[in-house]
C-alpha cells in the first residue's frame, strides 16, 4: 500500500497505515476489552479501599495541592537523595506524559473528530511537525530513562533494590515482587522501542521528506535501509510489528491497576494527603486497644497509599533496624501490608492451605518482632519520595499488641515503673533531683519561686549516673551564664512520649496530665530541656502548652547558642581537636533543630566535620521508640549505635563525637566499648564542651 495523507495535506500521516480493515476492527475490540478490564480492576481496588475505616485525614489538603503537583512535575522528591534514580525517573515520567498526550491527541483526531468531520484533521502541517518532534523526543527520553533503570537493576544492583527472601511473613513473596518490577520495566521498554521501530518501518516504506522531524524514527529508518531492509520489506513487516506493539501497549494498560505501575495514580494521592509536619502520633481509633488489630482498621486512604510504593528501597537503607539486621524493613512492611490487603480484602479470601480465620494484623500478618524493632527514628517517613508514612502504621499496630498484652516482660516492667514511680528506671521519685546536692549553688524549686526558665530535666538526665554528669555540667553552665532557672524536683514525671510509642496511650495521657498539673503550679516564662524526647513531648504532644501563644520550649542547644552569641557566655579556651555532631532524631528530624548545635560548636571554635549521614538524614542511636527498654534481638549484626560510632570514627582527624541527648550519650558510650573504639573517639555532650570552653574564671565568678 502506498502512503498518502488523508486530508489532502502531504504533511500528515494516516493512523492505521497499511493495515487491513479486519485488523483495525480487531484492534478496537481488544482495546475496548482492555479498557473494560482496566476499569473492572480499578473498581475492585476501590472496593478494597472502601473496606477500610473512614477517616477525615484521608481528605487531601487542597491548599497544599499546588506544592504536591510541583513536586510531582519536577520529581524533586525522587531527585533529592539519588540523582541517578531521580534523573531516570524524571525522563521516564515526562516521556510517558508526552506519549500519553500524543496518544490522546491521535485518539481525539482519529476516533472522535474524524467520524464527525471526515475531511478535517488537525494532524497536519506545522502542527503535525511539532507533534511528531515532541512525540519522538518523549519516546527518546522515556527509553533513555528506562535503560538507566534496567542498568541499575541488572548491573549496579544497589542494596535498596534487593528484596530478600524471608520466612517470617506469609504474604510477601520477593520472587513475585522482582517479577513484577521487571515486567513493568520490560512492558514500558517494549512499548517505547516498538513505537520507534514502527515509525522507522513506516518512514522506510513511504520515505516522506518532512519526516526528519521524527528524528529517532528517521535515524532508525536510515539504519534499516543500511542493513538492507527494502521499502516493500518494511511495508510487510510493519503489520506484524504493529500487532506486537498494540498487544504490548494493551498489556501495559491492563498491568497498571494490578501492579506497582498503579503508583502513577496512587502516588499523587499519597503526596496530596501527606501531613505538612511528619512525626505526629496517629490518633487512637475506635477499636478495643485504640490501634490497628485488623487490616480493615487501616483507613481507606492508608489502604490506597500502600499501593503508592515504588519499592525504591530508600526507607529500607535509611532504617537503622534494617541496617543492623533486625527483622524490620519499612519497605517490606509496606509491601507485606499491600499484598495482604490484596489477598484478604474485602472480606477474607484465604490463601490455599490457610484457614478461613482472618489473621490478626499485628503479630500474624506483620510479625511482632518487626514492630518491636522500630526505634521511631522517622528516617523512613522523611525519605520516602511518595510521602508514605510508615511509622504511624507501626505505632497503631503496637497499640494493638499492647492491648492484647503481647509485650515482653521488660517492656511490661518499664511500663509498670512509669505508672508506679513516674520514671522508666524504677527509682524513687525522691531521687529525681538528688544530683542538685553535688552543686555548689542552689537550684531553685520552680514550684516555690518564680523563674525565667523552667528546666525540664527528663528521666535519663536525672537518674542515669553517666547522664547525670552532663546534667551537672549543664547546671553549672546555666549558672555561669546567670540564667534564672529552676526545676520541678520530684513533681517532674516521665513525659510519656516513649511510652506512647510503645503503644500505651492511656499511660501517656496520665503522665501528660501529671506533668501539666505540675507545670501549672510553677511560675516560669519559658521551658528549657536537655532531653530531645522531652522537647518533643513539650513542643508537640502537650496540647494546652503548645496552643497559640503557648509557652516557648527550648532545647539547651538553642539556649546555649543564644548565650554564646550574646556574650553572656565568653569563650576563654577555644576547643582543641576536630569534632563531629550527631543529630538526635527527636531534635533534628522531629523538631527540625539542626542549626543551633552547629552554631554552638562554631562559637566554641570547634572544627566541625559532618558525618555522611547528617541533619535530616542522620542515623539513629537505636534508643528511641522505647527500644532502649527492650532486649536485643537474636541475630543482630550491628546495633545502630555501633554503626554510628564507626561512622564518626571513620572521619579523619575527628576525636570527639558531640551529642545533645542523654540517651545518645549512654548508647554511644556503650557502643564505644563494644566496638573497641574507646581509644579513638570520645563521646561528649555539647554542654560539657561549653563548660570546658568558658573556663574556670567565669564559672567561679558565677
Ligand atoms: S522509624 Fe526508623 S526504625 Fe522505624 S521503620 Fe522507620 S526508619 Fe526503621
Ligand atoms: S515506602 Fe517509600 S521509600 Fe519505601 S520503598 Fe516504598 S516508595 Fe520507596
């Protein structure tokens, strides 16, 4: 068949070039069947989502939609932490969008306008030339992006893409995951390359002079000519390749709602409902324990968001539990939930060989050991490019475990300690402020006299002998600066923030109320704390303190930075030796306090070397989320604190790891012993360095 423009304009092309009518009709039948399957699969998916709980938080925050759209169009989340994967995704995204728009334009022109106005087409002249160039450009970047992904998956094989076989979870089948990942890539690549070869065959068969704008097809057609493909050979081959191309495109469309390709739609939703501030405790839900006991307890939005996961594995490589060899991987958690929801919702559809009883979510669908491995460090939520929030799901499932009494003896003992004594260490409340006796000056009791700063000390800083030394140093520095401060003495209680992350909401509320009552009886203008976990509770979890015009709450690094910069603390002995600084999770990622500690170190004259994982990407010490109270998990390769001190010790010339959290101090000092790095590295709280630097004169004058 000889090519000819349908609308009398030579600068155009017919859609079904050289195809017999029966094939064209078959194409439409298959296309309609594919679309019917697509919408059927989508309807089943929506039915599954609707078996979840209704939750107002599922509504997208429309005012943040422009930002979410900008994020999607620029791919900034994907580019943020991995330029290679980000660029590949950017190319695939825009290539796909370009080809999708091109297909819609052809559909409108050929299938809607053409039947109504047979002699009219907009696919001609200059419009056609621009269209053709853009379609080729889109296809080219799509193929380049896909080739980058294939190279990464097949050759580079980064750890984050490897989903390992595991026998502790029933529904997650890594082989199926790998198959699906490859199938998605291959289908896209087949569709992209097939389109180019079809175009090349058409150009080879018809040789229109203006088709140089279809630059990829034009070059390929030249290559076909060089390899001996004649015009009539191209004409014959075109039909076969066309059938293959159409089938692969239909397979891709059918694949979208049943695979990770669905992230193209679910990802938008996930980003649109992502909270503006991550790290808030999820509200208790109306179940027996207030947490998630069944898959149906997840909200509809959460069920949808599970399917936004692209298995990029960023959460997996950031997770201290996964890195250390604990059973948990946040990526595998999302995948296991996703697959279980597909298998078990709506209603129970048990796997062959399983019983018909719906498995408990926490402990059966997701092993309890996964849930107890989490340190609540928030690294996964911070890094996920699709805005998926893993931690709230883990915390909801922990609540259910606690409600069912499925907690270890050690956790149970700690909870009992908090309830009975108001602290996690099981010490008498009268001992809480015993450390003040070692000071040569009085520390005011804020319950009895007004102070400017109410110092909320926290459990570890009050009771642990190693942390107490830092508490004493802090008191001396505050005193030297002339700070008007006081404490609550035995009226201070554990804030309950870690208790809450264990899953004991009721006990948290009790602790919060006791602390709020004690604070209400004291007279102060600001709260100061040396403990990031208390900082988090006081800034974000103690509602009446945090409302509009609430009490300012400061971490000691913020106060110290102000004192040093205003000259109230004078440096007489600048620090010697290079240091590195560890961002505590609850101060950094949760509280976004990154600069104050660095300002302090700058004021001290300390050459600061950043660890590779710093600020938002800082690695966890392994103590948070109540993990400091739990037993070690058998088979752990390396504890997070050990990994962190090795990272610090790996910095050339650095002799001090500076911390700003009592738990970090304890964890890292222990880790120095177990790693044998005691001779190489010292762990010191930032306030100890300040005390060294201000010298004895200022201290004694004070
Ligand atoms: S919060 Fe931290 S420990 Fe828990 S799953 Fe996320 S990255 Fe892992
Ligand atoms: S949950 Fe997010 S970060 Fe983790 S693998 Fe999925 S998309 Fe990647």
